[in-house]
């Protein structure tokens, strides 16, 4: 049965409560946010701070926040519970809402699967009468929650239209995800064993079902070029991926950056790739990325997108351009919204490392400093591009 706005809220069936008192049932007259999250989800961690703020702001209005950790990456329930408890103690010692733990998959079956909720974090708002009032990303809660609390949201045309659009968008994606899951499971099992041929077979099976799936295509090229080092098979795939990224734009600049990262990830050894072709593809991608997301545009994701782009320019011999892009990325970090320190540091470290490597000097941001770790790349040309 589909779970949507207006549906009765499913039960809370969990193995344990890590923080707060257990919640057996939704109490009439209260509004609940049921938030699915995981420690590996960077956005989830940032959203927890907002949920703490919302809990404090609306507690007198009858709001109760319930965090559900149902996707922790650990072999056993005991290991997952121990990992979660340690993480919460370190990161959220002042948490002001409940945290439930489920390692059985029951909560996902009851809540996320029937609502086609694929991404993380995922928020469900339960109205005062025990029915679902909202399903979506927690970033929408600031706007929607006051309307749920005053009882005006669920009956509004805006809410009905939003839920209809959510289903129309997410249902096809959920069905595709169901097809992908057994393939993904086989692929990741092979990756853990570093069995690259079996991983390749899994991805090729996925491509036979979904030939246009960009994740499968990108992984296919990566396995052939970087794990199996099969240039004859891998280079044509990478060429086509670059052309499609530029022509179709894959609906987002981020896909072009991911393709560029296959060729200019500073953490990878790319010396085995054909020099001329690698740089020709890098030139096409970098030009398109900067056209759509120029440094002077102050785009909110410059800090994330510019690392492989800067690496391309650095290895091309245009060190000044590489430094400029990293400096722009550092300036855009946390813009337009401030970013929690532990999230910022995740992105800050590779940016500072790139800057230190390019300048040959210490690179610092606030209290964090890094030192250069490498010499000029072997592939670096003498002429700036």
C-alpha cells in the first residue's frame, strides 16, 4: 500500500531506543517529525542541528522529533548500535529528541519503501490526528511545519499539489532503485573482496537493464580504466561519457564534475591513462563546467566542484588558474548558508591540501593548516592551457 499525505501513520517498530524515552504510539493532539538518518550521511548530520532547533522552538506547540537510525553500515546489530552510541556521545551530547535504532529493515518497510523515499535524510510529519501530513526533505520543514501545527497544511491545495508532484517524481525512481538493488549488492560485495572482474560483471548486467543509467556508466568506465586498466575497452566508454555529459549535461553540472573526477581526481594515480586523450577530455569538460558555473558566479557548490577542475589546470601547467579556483572554492565554502564545523572540515581539508600542493607552501584556514604532500605531477606540461 502506498504511503502518502493523508495516510494513517505506520507504527514505530524498532529494536532499541538510543536516546530519550521509548515511544509506543503517536499521541493524539501532538505533531511528530519522524526523521530517517545515518552517521555516514553528511547532510543528515547537518540536519540534526536544525531538528534540535525545531524541537526547542515548537516544543510548547506539541512537537516531538523522533530520529530513526535504520541504515547504519555495520555487519551486526550490536556493532551498529555501538557505533551509533559512540557517535551520538561525541557529536550530539546535547541532543534534545529521541533516537530509535532498527537493524532489521522493518522501519524502512513500513515507512520509506511504501512512500518511495529513496534519499537521506528523509522526513515524515505526523499530524495531530495520527495521519501523514508531509513526506520529503527536512530542509522544507521550516516552511511547512508551522502550517501543520496550526492545522492548515494538509487541507491546502499547495500540500495536495506538492504530494502529487512528489509521487510522480519519486515513484519511477523507486521502481528503478528496486531493479538496481540486487545489482548494487553484488557489486559492493565484489568491491569489498577487490574482485574487480565480478564487480564489472555486475555493472554490465545493470547496464543491460538500464543502459542510460549514469551511475552504472560512470562505474563501468572507472572499473575498466582504473581497476582493470583495460584501455581498449575503457577509453571509448569514457569518450562517450564525456560527450554525453557535455551535450546532455545530465540535468546537472555535478555529473560533469563526476566524469572529470574520473580523469583528474587528485587522490588517484592517473599516470597510466593516455596523456593526450586525458587532457583533451579534461579541456572539454572544464570549459563546459566553467561556462555553467563561473568563479564570479559565487555558486553554492563551487567548493565541491572545483577540486578536480583545479587539478586539471594544475596538471596542464596553468598553476595560477588552479590556485585561483581553489581560493574561490574556499571563499564559497558555507555560502549562502553557514555550515556546521564538522561538515565544513570534511570539505576544507582536500581544498587546503590542493592549495598547499599547488603553492608548495603551508595552507591555512582558521585553525586548520596543511603542508604540501607532493611534487609537480609527472604529466604536467610546460605550457599553460
